[in-house]
C-alpha cells in the first residue's frame, strides 16, 4: 500500500492538550490558541469537551470556548460529548461536530467514563440518534488500542470489535487512540490490519500519544498502510487525566514536518504552526515537546 497523497490533521491540542493541565487556563488563551491554529491552516480543531466539570475541571468553560470562537470558513470545530447531557449542551452552543469516546479496555472505560464498554455503547446510541436529527456529525474514539494503563496488552480483535460497533452506529470516522503511548510500529500495523478488516481504512484516524517516543514511528507505519487522518497536538501538549503517566500526542509540528518530507500535502503553514507551539508553551509555562518547534525557533 502506498502513502496517501493527502493527510487530514485533526488538531486536538485545545482539548487533549489542555485537559490535563493542573493550573487553570484562561478561556481567552484557549480562544487565541484556536485562532492561531486555524490561521496556520488547520482545518479541524477539537476545541472543547462537554464532560462533567467534576471529572475534568480544565474543560469546564466549554460553553464560553465554543460561543467565543471566531469561526473561519472551512474549519470544523468539534467537541467531546460522552452522553446525551453533554450533547444537548454542545448543541445549545451551536457545535457542528461531536465525538463520543469509548475504549477497548474494560478497566479504562470504568475509570474514564464510569461504565463498562457495553454500557458506553448503549449510552452512545441515543447520542448518535439525537446528533443525526440535529444534522451534527459524530466521530468515534477507541482508547487503549495499543495498551491499557490497568490491563496491559489489548487484543487487536477487541479494538476492531469496539471500532466496528461505533462505525455501525453511525460514526463517520473512528479514531484509534494509543492513550498511553506504549505502542510500537509493528503492533500499530497489526492493530490497523485487524480494524481495517471491519472498517474501510479511509474511515480510520490515528491518535497516538508519545509517552515512549514512538508516536512518529507508529504514524509512519500506519501511513504506509493507507491511514490518512492523523490526530496531533500542537507542541505535543497533553495526556489523559484517567491514564496515569500518559504524555501528550504526537506534536503537530513534528507530524507536519515529517509529512512535508514525504511529499504529503496537509495545507498547513509549518512556520506559523511552530510559532503557535512556542507561543502556547510560553504562555502556559510548559515545555515544548515538539523538536520541530524548538529547532525552528532557534534558527
Ligand atoms: P457519572 O458520574 O457516571 O455521570 O460520570 P452521571 O450520569 O451519574 O451524573 C453524575 C453527575 O455528573 C450529575 O451531576 C450529572 O448531571 C453530571 P450532579 O447531579 O452530581 O450535580 N453530568 C454531567 N455534567 C456535565 N456534562 C456532562 C455530564 N454528564 C453527567 N456531559 C461522565 C459519567 C461520562 C459524565 C464522567 O465520567 C465524565 O465526565 N468523564 C469524562 C472523562 C474525560 O473527559 N476524559 C478525558 C477525555 S477521553 C481521552 O482523553 C482519550 C482520547 O484522547 C483518546 C485517547 O487518547 O485514547 C479521546
Ligand atoms: Mg488522547
């Protein structure tokens, strides 16, 4: 299988990147981050999360983030919605796309959304139904596709089963999350092989965290299989509050640098993206985990 000619980047920095930050981040900072990302040419930004503020306090300003967006034509601004309550709140703010998030691990599902995998799928069905009525697209996530912080190894067949359930329910795309970044390229390929037997590969996205420095290598491996949607986070920010030790996603700047080198079109201005990574890490006083951002700033 050849590399895809084009890759769509889903920028998850404002959500996955910031959800785990210990100190409050001003809504204005989040809005400026989103604005800078869209100005750099990113066309899909996961902007907020309509989850319980008790579970994830950092996302409690979801309403103000979504209603405060300076929307640009051609940019999708999406949000996580774990249940109908979250979806109704998202619809009330005018969100045009949402995502439900399940897991291939029972223990992680319990820790993250307080229910079993089957219960989560039962909970998502009415979310998809209501979203369809409202003409809102739904993306699906499967977490722990290459390992679980509580259960260790996860069988590719289990990932495929949950991904298929989300796809059959009506998710237009399923994003496969290596939540704790323990995956390596061969394991990533085997997992994609298993899922792609159930779902067309052009409906899959790779969402790889970089805890062990493997995210780019894993992305390269699955690009070779034909995966053409990549979730990444500016400056490599982030982690999941319910997956101890998990660090940020593959850094968007590093992903774009690699894709440029492969001659794969993203439509993103790398210098503007790198400047955004340097700006946000400076603003929230965090290390910049993107080697590309740091290298470009040092030029
Ligand atoms: P629960 O406690 O089982 O929910 O939490 P409940 O239905 O029993 O309700 C309990 C309380 O929460 C009630 O309030 C509800 O109104 C409220 P109270 O009566 O006690 O005052 N509630 C809500 N409030 C706001 N928004 C809502 C909502 N739903 C209920 N949507 C729940 C279940 C799913 C809500 C909770 O477990 C939760 O919010 N979990 C979110 C965890 C999370 O956001 N994790 C990070 C995102 S996932 C991720 O990072 C992985 C990913 O990046 C992919 C990867 O890397 O693998 C996507
Ligand atoms: Mg994630």
